């Protein structure tokens, strides 16, 4: 009798148990982070830069309760939503890298360029700039072309898609580091934290590559340790099972 043969997809030697299966919790986290990003931008009341801007606070009479609530909500979201977004990107990159998805530097550049740079330039230049121009965003501009290049293309304080270009650069840095200096993740985190702190002290934009690379690598560090850090192997189902097993002294049970 012929033996049963099971076809298995070849796995890169780099693949580990952490990257062997899909993590549904990351999909949920993607949705939450996306909603936070949208909500954070929707709470803008005033956004004025040296490359243009708008100020809706003129429609409010003094510091109304609504305006104070919106400002507080925006401040709360901005404390963590982009660091969380970058950490999630780092965790997912770890899984892809360990699976051998990017077998060459060229493959990485082409893949990330297609997914990040093309949307960045098409939306930023062909959509955002005309929208801002016709809405009066550049009404006070004396150098329109300069403001377009500096604000929309070079992410100098004036484009909501800044994170696409920053992510592309971070992916390049991470790939080169993991290819030519594998391991030593704590050394990398230490160096990146120093760059993060220096960036804060110097006062550059918080969306800079130096600062966001730290949060990216924090996610990169977390993913292979997820099952050890989180209860029940790091899955939502296991955590729910853990909660359902709890029998508080008050007699209240926890149900999923």
C-alpha cells in the first residue's frame, strides 16, 4: 500500500515557532490602531504650520466644553497611537523576516516601495495638494512650489501620510541591521532609545525616523517573546479561557 504523502510548503531556515501561525489578535489590533489614527486626526481643531494650515477654533466662542473634550481626547490618543502602530509594524516585520519573505534587499525595496511609496506620492501630490490648494490651505503661501515639496513630499510638518515614508525607511534600516548584524536586539534597542532621547532633546518632529525606529524595534523584540510574556501562550482565546476559569469570592463569574 502506498504511504500517505503530505505536501508541505517549504519553510525558511529562519522560521521559528513564533512565525509559524497566523495571529488573529494582530488583525484586531490593526483595526483598533487604524480607528485611533482616524479619530486622532478627526479631532483636529487647529493645524497651522509654516507651509500652510487651517484654524477652526475661530468657530468656537472661547474654550467651550466641546472644544476642551475634543482637545483632551486628541491629546490622549496622540500619547500612544503612533508608537503602537509602529510596534505592530515591527512585530509583523519580524514574522515576515523569519519566514524568509524578503529573500533579497531588492525584493524588500520593490515590495515596500509598491505598498508605501506609490500611495504616498500619488495621494500626497495628486489628491492632498489639490484639496488643500482649493480649500484655501495655501492662501497665505508666498512660495507655493516650495511649500508643496517641503510639506507634502519631504514630510516637513505638513502631510498626514508621513508615516508611509517613515515606515519605508525603517524597513530598509531594519532589513540591513538584521542581515549584517543579526541578533543583539538589546544593543539595538539601547542605541535606538539613545537616538529617541536625543531626538526629543533636540526637538525634531516626533514622526522622524530616529524616534519611530525605537517603537518599531520594540515590536520586533516583543514578537518572539509574545508567548512567554502574555498569559496562555499570547492568544486572546487562551486569555478568555483563563478569565473564565476565575471564580471570584464574590460569586461573580466572567463570561466571554
